[in-house]
């Protein structure tokens, strides 16, 4: 859906509006999170807004099919390292190999879209920044959700806090022209927002019940699904490198399990 919206700022704004509306409904049916959870909710919301801004910049400077896998592939590797060094968690040797294989497979998917040249370094920097921020908010949420009495309430307030920021940024940049730009892609963007909230809500629920490094790595396998969708519906070539990368990722998933 994001790929179908040419103007990425408009797309991001609509996606954020979509999950803000969902979150506004959810907070009316869930309890207010306890005080211990609020620092994590606030920190995660700020990090997620920053990651969206970095990803938006990466899309504007580089190729979607290359920058997105680079950003996503870096995150599970950083989460695995941080969960062991900072949070005192532990990974078995097969799990560690699994995280490396999933990240490496995602990186290969990115390289399968073309080589990264000097002109793409700014876009690459934005993609790497996105990956660092994704890893940061993943770690924050893995701790924060364990301080919340209700996982759904944590999810609802997290999305409600971060959701309005990018629409306000888009409004400040485009002013009156924004409404005309939004109209043709309104349904696509709002639906994307609902799916986005459902997807990351499932990730947070999984973090409350499982190992954060494994969850972070398994989450990124959506990139492989996207590559298959691109081949089947958008007629984009899958290619030998993508096939090998997919096999590497599936091997990593098997090790994680």
C-alpha cells in the first residue's frame, strides 16, 4: 500500500491518521496504563516518530526496494546484541546464528535491488538511522509492555501519542494543498494505518510473551513476503539472489524455532 502512494509524506500522514483513529477508539475500552509504563510509552512514541522521519527521508533519497530491507535487516541484529549486552538476556548458539541469517538474508534482498553507490550514501545513512531507531523502540517496548497491566492498553496509548505528529508535519509543509493531495489515496492510506497498528500490536504482544531477539528477527520476515507479493502482483522479478536470500532467511527462522 505504501508503494502505491507516490507522495511518501502524504502516505505516511494517512497511515498515521489511520492508526490514530483506531487508538482513539481503543483507549475508551482499555484501562489507563500504570505509572511505571508511561516513561516507556513516551520514549517509544518519540523513537517511532523519529524512525518514521528517517524512513521517509530514505524513501525520498533512495529506492524503496533497497532502502527498506536495509533498514529492517539491521534492526534484529542490533536488538540481539543489545538484549544480551544491555538487558542481560541470552541467546543459544542456534538462535544467534538464526538472527544473523535473517539479518543477512534481508541485506541480500536489499542488494538484490542494485548496488549502493556514492550517490546513495545519504539515503543509506537514513536507512541505517532508521534501523538503529527501530532497534531502540523495540527494546523499549519489550521492557515497557512488561510494566503494563494490559497489553492492549499499552498498544493503544503508544499509537495515540505518536500518531498525530506526522499528519501535523505534513499539514505544516503542504498547508491547504494537503487536502487535495490526500483525497485520491485516502482509503489506501487509512487502511494501511489500521494494518500497521495491528501488525506492530502483534509484535508488542509477542514481546510480552517471548524472547525479544527472536521476535524482532521473525518480525522482519515480512520483507520476504513483500518480495513474493511484488513478484506475483506487481510483476517485479524475483531473481536468483532473492531466491538465495529467501532460503537463508528460512534457515534462520528454523534455527530461531
